[in-house]
C-alpha cells in the first residue's frame, strides 16, 4: 500500500484542530501550524448551537465537549428593558475556548499529530496539501468584538441577549460557574482597558444597567480579549485555496452558530482530504469538492443571517423586534431552522 500523502493545516482553532484530529485517526500525517499557544482565551460567544450528534461522532468530539453546560432558555433585553424569556428550539452547549481548544490540541498530539505552536506560515502561499484554517479574514470594518468571563453573575436565563445602540451582547454560562460575556460593537472613542473598556462600551451603547450588573460581579481580568475589523460574510466556498472555518466565511455572531460551523466545515473537508491523501483524487478535486460542500451547507444561513443582522443593531428595527417579542410573535423555531 502506498503511504498516505501528508497534509498541513495553517491555523489551530476549532476547525483546524478538529479536522487534524479526524485525519490523524485515519492515519494521515498532519502538521498544524498555530501562531499562538494553548490554553488561550479568544473572542467567542462560547455557545454552540445546531451541532448535530452525527458531526460530533464523525469528528470524535465527545470527550472534548464533556462537562459542557446545557442551555435551554433565552431572555431578551432591549435598551435595558427586559423582554420575554423563551425556550430555545434546541439545546445548546456552553464551553470556554480556553478549555475546548486545549482539549482539541492535546487530542491531536495524542493521535500523533505534529502541532507547531508559535509558528507563522506564509499565508500568501497555497501549495498542494495546505489547508487554511486561519480564522477570520481581516478587512476594513468598524465592528469590534470584546469578551471576558464573570466568575459569579446571576442570569435571567441560560442565554441573555442585550440589544443596544449599534451593539449587542450575549451572556451565557460555561464551565466552573463562569459566565461568558461577549459583545459585538460599533467602534467608539471609549476609554479604558480590559474589562473597564468593555463597561465603557456598554454605557456608550445605552446598556448602563448591564454595565452596573457587571461592575458588581467578580471578573476574570485575564480572560479579557478583543478583536477588531470583524467582517460578516455572505458567501462560503468562493475563496481561493483550500479554506475552512472563519477563513472561509464568518456568520453574524448573534446566531450562536460560529463554533458549530467551524466543526461542520471540518466535517465537510474530511472526506475530500482523505480521498486526496489516499491517492484517490488530486488536490484540485479535493479543493473544489470541499468548496462546493461548504457553499451548499452554509449559503442560505449566511445570507439569512446577514439580512437579519441589522434588526439587532439599528434602534428603529430593534423597536420592531422588541414589539414582536413582547407580543410573543418572535418566531424562534423558524429562525432557528433557517440559521442552522
């Protein structure tokens, strides 16, 4: 039998590590190049919605997700005014990237994978056998993401969604009684550093009541993370090179679908890469097959999320959304089916 073709994955986030681990369990030689190290905090909702059991099994994610919180309810807040509490159409999972990335990295190493941390690859080069899982594509954008963990913060539901002026913030539980607080904001001349900067952004967005709640809770300052230039995409599978995860497309954060899409992208790439590694197809065919699978899987949800996104950011549309929610007309079930 001919030896399997080696593969290189650039980026050791959820998509890259999950794909690398699945390939290693099939005997494929895999090297992952990651600019950072583990464990680490990342700007992320840490809320996994819409991840099918079949995907969990295919990628061997059961041990990685062990101990995740189960989220079943959502409470809405509109400009500091409490809205209705609703049942989520399907249970979601809550687990920190600090824990999940470390578990995935350890599992990849244990499977014989070559994980090269603090290593930057040449992102301009797209040779045969190289998969880009480098995270979001940088671009000009006025949007930023901020995140930290509160250590003891009572919640009105498993997930709280707070809508402000050109901003929204999600709060949900992760392991060890922590609450992940993650916000999507239009950049403003807010002052401060770390969690103080986050509170300044909340006040600027008209979410002073949430800022006061956070100020009264113990916070993990080391968990604060920030990322700028967030670009919400409408298309997947149209980029050059072999790309998965946020390197392929980034969905609007309000969907809670980003982590699930990273894993789903890894699943979509697995069979084409196995066929290439086994000599059953060439690299061009593997790249094209994965791009088409990603387009089919994500096209509708990316477009729908982009169309819905302004309703969470613009005050006039927020008022319409608030009225629909209070009248129990907010169709969570149909929205969930469209966005997942």
